[in-house]
């Protein structure tokens, strides 16, 4: 069990590190015009073609780096949640299945890009489907597990953190759709729904590592043999 916790934590940490590094490196290489974290969407960094799309000018010379980051993050997220599902009491099937759904979403985003070319060749729906699966899947997973963990004293802290980040991420998803054409910084709003997943990965990884180091009652992993879903 301790090994599973360590592997899950390490996989979560590796995935978020690679993802954030890919985003930072790709954004830094975007020179003309300068990439805007407030106005440009994250997926703009993965566009393989230049031009104006949905009112945003795209020009990402290192789009391969960002798309690789999406795909690697997705695969590692799927692996980490599968490992996590084997260390918790209850919601095991939900955790594993939702982790796979989120993984598929990230892979679709990294494979099919948001651009004018994608709109013309008919692959844009696949990109938006992937974004929906990844963002909604990751935040719903955090929220549902948070509600479940909050019921137990040993897991209450990580439960509360999960509820806050998951709920905030879902609120940002709704806000993004409702304010799409309102002139607000849509890139920042989108990040509010994506970075919550990264924060959740970090929080769960820390909790798992603390569990491994703590010989007392675990905070995330369960000692019971319950296999409820």
C-alpha cells in the first residue's frame, strides 16, 4: 500500500511539472504578438497554424512542446488516478473511470488543436470535446472525492481542499461559457478551470506522501478493506 501511495504521488507530481513546464516554455517562445496569459487560451499554445481564431491571434512556434505536455499530463493523470483508486476506501470505480475520461480529454486536446484550420477541416469539435472531458472530468473528480473524504476525520483536510478547488474550477467553466463574448479576460477565466486540477494533483500528492511517512492514521489512503464505489 505504501508503494502505491508513493507511485500515485510521484505520478501526479511528474504530470503537473511537465504540464506547467511545457506551458511556460511554449508561452515564452511566442514572440509576435506576445502571448497573453489573460487573453489567450491555453490551447492557443498548441495551435500548429498561425492566424486569427475566435478573435485571438495565434502564433505558437513551439506548439509541439505544448501538445506533448497535454498528452503526457493526460497519460500520467490517468495512471495516477488508477493507482489512487487502489489506496482509498469508497469511490474506487468512480475514481478510476473519471481519471480515464480526463486522460482521454487531455490526449484529444493535444492531438486536435483549436485553430481556424481545425474549424475548416472539421476537427475542431474533437478539440472542444477533449477540453470538456479534461476540464470537467478533473474538477468533478476533485469535487466528488472531496465530498467523500470530508466525511472522515482523517481525510477531512484534503476533502475540504478538494471541494474548494473542484467547485471553483466548475464555476470558472460556467463563467467561461457565459462571458465568452463579453470582452472579459477569457484566458484567465479558462485558467481558473484548469489550474484547479493541477492544484488538486499537488494537494493529493502531498497528502499521499504524508500518509506514507506517517505511521498513524492515514489521511487519504484507507486501512479498511472496503471496496465500495
